C-alpha cells in the first residue's frame, strides 16, 4: 500500500507488463498515466495505490485516489481517462479485485466510485462476488458509448479508407485549403517537439470553447500541467502523438492523442476557429483514419468519450462504459439509487423538469 505513486523504473516495467496482459490494454492504465496524475494534481488528490504481489512478481494494481475526508475512493485517473480499470491478467482479475475490496474494508472506505469502467472488462463480473463478500452494495449504470473505427482486418481497412476518400465535403475543403498552401499531416512525438507545440494547442482549445460559450478544461493550471507531465512521461516509450494538420507551416487543427497497443486515440482535438468554415478538425480526423488504414500495427481508431455527431460519420463500432459505485452503507446505497432514478425520470419528462426547476427557483434550459 502506498500513499503516493512511486517514480520507480522497476515498478513501472512490471506495472506496464501487466497492462499488456489486459483483455484490452489502454494507455490510461499505465504507470505513466498515474504518475502524471499524482504530479499535476498533487494539491487536490491523495493517491491510494494498492500493489498485489505473489512473491516478487506483481500480479495486480489498483491506482486509486482518496477524497479529502479519506472516506471515499475512486480511480486516480477518473477525471482524465476515457477508460479506467484495475490492472491484472484476465485469469487473476477476480482474485485481485477480492484483495482490493478486502483492503478497502480494512481501511473503512465507505464508498468506491469506479467511473468509465469498460462494460466488456472482466472486472465487471469480478466485482459482484468481491463486493458481496466484503459487504459492499453495488449500483451500476451505463456511462458513455465510445465510438470506434474498427480496423482489425485488411478488408475493414480497405473499406474504411475508400469510404473516407469518397467524402466529397472533406475533399472539397482540403482542396480549398491546399490552394492557400500545401496541406500536410505532421506527427510530433519527442518531448521537446510536443513541449514547443503545447502552448499554441492549449490557446486554440481554450479559444474554441469560448467561441461556443463553454469553458475548456485547459483553462485550469492543473489540467495544463497534466498534459505537460503526460507528454514528458509518454514520449519516452513512444506512446504519445500530437498530430497537426498544417496549411503551409501553420497548424490549423490538433489532436493530442496516443498510439498504444494497436489503438490510435482521438483524445483531445481542437482547431483554429479562424479556419472553421473549412472543417479542419474533421479533415484532421479523416487524415488520421486514412493513415491508420495503411498501418498494419493499428487495429482501431478510438474516438473516446462524448457523443459528438461528427464521430458517427466515421465510426464502425463502439465500446460501452459503466459507472459503478460500491457502498458500505445500505442507507447511503439506497439514497444514491433513489437520487439517480429520480433525476433520470425528471430528465425524461420536460414538463416535470420545468415544474421542479420553477419550484427550486432555477431557470429551465429554454429560459436561461
């Protein structure tokens, strides 16, 4: 048990070897991701790292974080990762999950929140028995449906590439931009290249959100520090790729993404609002999908969290995630269930939502 994420190369190697044994390895499960979180969010989270060993061999990892009162726990990567899970081989997951819950019970953790757990993970099945054994009540609900471009066969790659190339709107916009200057895709992978490009990317992301009346997550110093730490740590093993769509020497669209275990991740994209009429973000995604189709080691482009309509233009598959809460108190468990179902019922009935908002003195969406 650790109250920090150790910066230990031996641990990192063993941890990441376990990630590769997962049923679907993800960069979010790596030692580097947890270490970046602990460094960037050191003022707002308290790590709780559980490592399960058999003799000297690491067999399981639970990278968690505690709340301020140290009563509740959650995945340490929960606020930044598209997928979260416990790390172990498939065969030992049930054993590892039972060990984790036993330790949580010893620590008197009253609630464990597992956000963005893949619904196809072996962990989902293991949770039921472990929670029951340690007297925790489980509540599970669907979270996000993550669109994917599946490229697991040469036939899928050829079909997808032809489909992308037939999109006339994209061809038209790419042609228009190419009349200004040559259009090309650039991949930044080294620490220095990414560090030099991050400020421009962050400014574009913040400006893009402001133009639509929203606040970018990059408006917070912690999130910017996290991207910088993550780039430093992932550039070594070559798992990060900051891709830009350039018109001449000027980047007009970016994707802060990852290439890991056969997946090319569309993690944090943005574009220059001055080029909005040319759909540069969509053009960038099309170019990434095209290139992925030509790369034998890439078997999917994962479009991540969020149900943006443009993703459906490319998606050929999807992965569902779940939010699961394990609660030691029956009363708290029932209260959470009632609150969730009541909120769901209210949202499904606009007249009822309008009435309740009026009673609470809050404007409805149409009145705001």
